[in-house]
């Protein structure tokens, strides 16, 4: 009887393993230079609890990039039938990371017992009943965020490397270096040497010999 149970358990484990391989998830490794269209294939629309949870505590950054023909600002304003300036004023807030400033949907922050505003909060475009109110045109960072995938952290790192870390801005590189030294995570091909391959140039940037 014990042998039969052991054999059955092994078969179940084998099936689970095969299913995981078929899904392709365990093979997925996100690379820094992967095009956005390929990233989106790895981040299909999902309304599960794990994915919705992020909207309750934050929001995703908008991308405006002429080279990539991306303009979240324009698309969201058009969807809401308001001007881009009204969108910025009433619905967005500016954030800065690695010396790069980007807009994101405002967070509806609560206050703690001392009356101080919490650093996190619900996205202004999200509610429990209807979900995302701008789902069709939501920001690029929101589109690629997948709370239910084992590679979700890699997706966030891909966005960070492509839209926050600026290889042409020495201060951005220095701040990214400080982030890595503090234990911050990045993709396997997202190290400083990958972003600035020229060792002498990188050394000058980090030593403040190149300021801008």
C-alpha cells in the first residue's frame, strides 16, 4: 500500500512539473533590452487578487517617449476627455527616482495616529467594485505589473532600468550605484558595467569627474 501511495505521489509531482514546463513560466528570464512588445506578451491582462493588490497600495508610472511612440499622458487625458494639464493637476503626482522625474496617478493616502500622511495609498483610478477606471489606457508600468507571476520582480526591474535609470545622466548612474550598494536588486544584465561598459568613463562618473 505504501509503495502505491509513493508511486501516486511521484506521478502527481511529475505532472505538476510538466505543467509548469508547458506554461513556460520557469523558463522566463527577463532581459534589460527586451522590447516592450515582448514584455507585454509576458504580462497579459489579469484581474486576480494578487495583481489588483498593487493598485490598493500604489500606482504605476506614465511613459512619454517619442522614440518608442508612447504617450500615456495623452492617451489617459483623451480617455477621460480632459486636457493634459487638467490630468496633471487633478489626477497625477510627480515622482523622482534615480534623478528621473515621471508622473504617476495620485495616491489616496491615509494618515497615521500622529496625523502624518502615509507614503502609500490606493490609486486614484482604482475602486474595489469596478477595478481600474482607465484599464484600456493605463500607464505602461501598470500594464507590465504582474503580482501573480514568479517573474513579477523582474518586470519591475526591467521598467526601472528602461525608464528610470538614465545612462546619459551621470547623477542617475551615481544614484543607481548607491541603490545597488544598499542591496537593491537588478536584472542579471542590468549591472553598472552593462549600462556603462566603458570602465574609465564609469569611474569618472562615480568619482564626480563628470557632473552632467
